[in-house]
């Protein structure tokens, strides 16, 4: 749940982090989250009075001549946030994956708000709930209200959901997709390929018990989405095999993201939320 206390801390976090990152990467991009805020248009010879931060030193190393980078600003930047709100995201004790993903989402949209960028958010489960592309504080407040009332439900067909999303992406956008990605690798690859051509951040959220199970013995596992259960016996060998499969699954997702030139992040709900948000922001593109 997104509380007033979290929102106050988020405001402080953005103020501090924005100054730190803007200082570190001065002369880089217009926005912390917008990705292609500035698009390289051309190079031209350096003349006295030009901003020396725009000198392309790689070109200088090749030619011994000074050239500056000329950028064309994208006038209509958009942020598209897609949040998995299926039953599997309801897993967790102290905090569910859905609540953690919700706070990550709030952080991203708050940054878009502060950059005066238009943003759209949608919830995907057994259907898709998409909200209008707008900008402003009222739009952000609506998101907070909706996510606090919403309960995870149903199961997800990732491919169909993203295919519907694609119909609304009329231009290159920043797309942020948050899920536990507990799907077959083939489905993930087929689905993510639909987003090719955009700047995409893939964010995986898992509970600590899913990453490092601490239980042994006989258990009945229940799949909430499929409404099925299965009795299993867990010992050290079984858990080691599980961890191996989980690692291989993640490695396959990372490979897919690398091939598509997407950014990939993985967060454990045990990790402090603002540490995760900072990791999202501090990576230089």
C-alpha cells in the first residue's frame, strides 16, 4: 500500500537523488526517466562560445578536430508503466510482491510527474485495465488511489496483454514492465519482442522465500492462478535443484533483454524500497 509517509519520503528522495545524478551526469540527458529525451541529430565543428560539455571526445580522438554533438529534443516524451496485478503477485508476508511493485511504480510515475512528462499506467491480469495518457499531479493522485484499492486477481497471458498495449504506442516510448515473470521462457521472449523499438525497463520482483526457500519437509503447493495444488517433499537436494532452475530462468530472461537492448532489474522484496529506486535511477545509459 502506498502511504502518506511513503509519498513524503519519495518527495525527499527525488529531490536529493535528482541533484546527485544530474550533477554526476551533467550535459547528458534531459530527464532521469525519459530515456530518449535528447536524440543525437548531427555533429558540427566547435566554435568559441559553444558548451564544451557537448564536445564529442571520441570524434576528437579519431580526427584531432573538435566537434560538438547537436541534439534534437523529443517534444512528446511518454512513460508507459505496465504492472502485473495477477494473483501470483499477492505472495509475501511482511510485504507482497504487488505492494512492492506498486511502490516502484509510484516512484517511476512521480519522476515523470516532476519532469512534466505524460504518462500512462495499466494493470494486466486476466484482462487489461489501461488509463489515459496524461500529465500532472491529479493523474498521479488517481494512480495512488487506484493501486491502493486494487487487489491482485486472475492469471495473465503476457503476450495478449502486451499485444493490446502495442496498439496504443504510436511512437517510441519509455516502457516499464513490472512482474514476477513466472512464465515459460518461450512466452517471455515472444511477448517482450513485441516491445522492440522502444526504450524498455524490465523489472522483476520476487519474494525472498521464492529466492531462498527456508522450509523443508512435506508441503502442499497451491497455484492460486490455476486453482491447482500439488504435494511435494522438499529436502536439500530438491531446494538446490529449484535454485539452479530459478537462476537459469533468470539468466534466460537477461539474455532476451540483452538481445533486445532492454534494461533488466531484479528486486527482492526484502531490499529497502529506496535502494531499489536508486538502482533504477543511477544507471547511466
